[in-house]
C-alpha cells in the first residue's frame, strides 16, 4: 500500500450530461464516518426533485476497503455507487465524500451506460479537483505515570504527533496519533521513562 494519498483541498462541483440526463457531482473532504450523513442530507434537501442521489465515501487511505461505502439510491444494483467508489480509488483519493445527483433525461442508459456515466462523472470531477497530500496516521496508547504527560506532549509537538485522550487510573493511558510507520523513535524516547507503547 502506498503511504501517501490525496485528499480534497476544498469542496467542489462538476456536472456531466449524458443523453439529456444530468449528473451533478458534489464532493467534500471528510475524516470521520459521522461527517457523511449530514453531507448527504444537505444535498438531498438541496435537490429534492432529483431522481437519484447516489453516493460513495472513502475515509483514510483509498486502498483500505474497511473504511469505504457506497449506495445506488434505487439505480440498478452496482451501476452507480460502486463505479463511483472505484473512480475514487483509481484516482488515489481518500478522506472524501461524493454524491452524484441525477436528473433523468428521458432516455434509459442501460446498466453499462449507467456505470460509464457515474464512474465518468466522478473521474472527470476528480480531474478538476484540487488536492493536498496526506500521510496515513496510526493510533497507539502509551502507558505510564502522571509525570509523563507534559514531556510526552512536547515530544509529540516535535514529531507530528497528537494527544487524543488521557485515561487516568493507577497507570495513565495516553491515547496518541502518529504518522504511520515504525515507532522506533518513540520507543527509544520512552525507554528510560518507565513507560511502554501499546498498539491498538
């Protein structure tokens, strides 16, 4: 799996017409699954008279199938959401939600035509989008004492890390996020501090 991937720099819009059917593509960056439902609801309310609101999202790395989903919204199964998602993966785009709003033009496109239209609309939209480069992240837990918190926060600030949460008990659990990869530098830093690293 390639380490770097692309994420949209901003929200965007694109429109494709195929045999008088209009395919309106709308996308934005998302980093959590909970951001998707409000995104889709917004566009359903914005275009309530459209025939279909087909969708796909990919959270994190585009090659991670566990954080992807898609929907056909009453188009024939497999003719809309899956081709849209495939277009995102083929373009190497992650952390994205996309909806294609279809206004039927009176001519049936057939299964092959729908697949080409939905995948083509998203693919062409991504050709026009602006991106930023993202390094995949990983979450780990550091177990130590109370005195570790401030030094650990300082180490994270110098090493592109982030403190997500702290669970206070007999041993304190520091939930942190780091760039994906070996944790040798952190483990070496923890070595003399009576603390250890636990991957989650």
